C-alpha cells in the first residue's frame, strides 16, 4: 500500500457519536467503566472523536482489568449491530504500557452469557488468544462480526504479561460499522496538501515572514507510519482527497425507502453510510484507500466529509457523485 495507492476504498464509521446525537444513547448511564477507571465523565470522553484529548486510564504496576461497556440501546431489529463492525483506539500507549484488548458482547447488561467475537487485525492489533496485542504505540484497528445483534458491547483491556508497565492512556475510541465503496473511484483522484494554518505576511520593507498555528498531525495519527514514531516527523500539511464515482447503481447511492426506518437502518448506500451517519461531515471517519491491503498504515486517513453532496443521474438508474475528504488533526 506504499505511495497511498487507491483501489476499492473502505470507510470505518463511528456510530457512538451519532447515537448520542440522536438521543438513542441518552448519556453517561449508557457508557460506563469498571476496573481501573470508572469515572463517568472520563469514560464518555473516550468517545469524543478527539484523539489529542488524552485520557489517562491508570494501572501502572498493577494488573486490574479495565472494562468499558456501551449500552447501545438498540433493539432487536438488526440496526447496525449485525453488520461488520470495527473498533479503533486512537492515540494509545498500549505497547509502552504492555496492554492488550478484546471485544465482548451480550444481550444482557450483566454479561452473564457473553460472546467473544472473532477479531481480525487490520492495523497494529495482532490477534493472540482472542486478544489484540498492539506492537506499537499510536493507534490500532480491528474488525469483528457478532453472531447475534447484541445490545451491549464491551471493551476489555488487560496486561499482556504480569503487570502494566505504565499508566494506560487513550486518546479516543471509535466503535462502529464498516462501509465498502461499490468500486474503485474514477481515474481523476485529486490530492491536495493544504497549509491553511500557515500565514505569510510582508513587512513595510518588502520582507516576508511567516507564522503557523499548525503544520502537521500528531504522532499517533493514522496518516503516519509507526516506523517514524520515534523520529522527527517529516510530513506536514493537511491532506485533502477529491474522488468521484460514475455509473453507480441507484441502490449503491440511495436507500430503498427514504422514510421507512428499517431501510434507514440496513441499506448499504453512500447516502446512508457516508452522508447520514456522519451528519454530512459533523463526525469524522477513517478512510482506507484499499480495503484489501492494510499492510502499511499510510493507506489510511483520519478525515471528515468536506463537501455538499449531490448525485447526478447519468443513465437509467445510474448516478455519479463527487466526494471530498479532508484530514483531521
């Protein structure tokens, strides 16, 4: 995946923020923690989509298990929970802290009959004995399917061997659904490097000088390979991607029934997944340039939808659209 080559992209779309925004998850009573950290205000901050807002879980020198439980408040109609799901932990220090994690689900809040779904490592989460074990600090991404649409989801964090070597730290957690675009984008991809935090001024004598409020992303960021985490970063500027898709089937673009809830819950379409679940760019997502190749992590972008979406009919039941994504810092 070197050179950030595009093939068929995949989006990893958080559902916690949309569920909070719509009131389906009413608040802190539905997102709880136990073990090392249980403070409700700290636990819910882990889902704020702000990976630079690091939360210290604690645990240094001990081996207490940390549980983070989400009551999705979703009933048994299959809304999102029976789809391919993912968990991404951004801005973590799991390697330094000697920590690992796994997913558990249940349809009861006490997790009396939990399922431990099979996880698949996408990036920096090699699976060992049902746990994902990050080989580096930074970020990790795994996918999983649950055999039933269990309402309750649990993230379990344990020490890899013995005790934790340092306090566990996490920037944010994304928990959501995956969306595979129906095909590769058109061959007119445009990549722009924005320096919108840079201002160049000119003095009265004609000399120019510059100052910058921001130039690059943070060390954890999904656009930065793990191999340079201990070195001075080279990349600067904010990436913007403009991609287009032509001759999409109407079922790839729209949902089957605009106002019927089951359609809104299950249709795998650009309108439903990319536009509505992100509230038109209100919530960020992770974009993977090639869904079949995650060997090198420079094939991902932490970004937001950045344009007003329109769909143009180009043939009978065929549509085209342009999408813009801009990197999050």
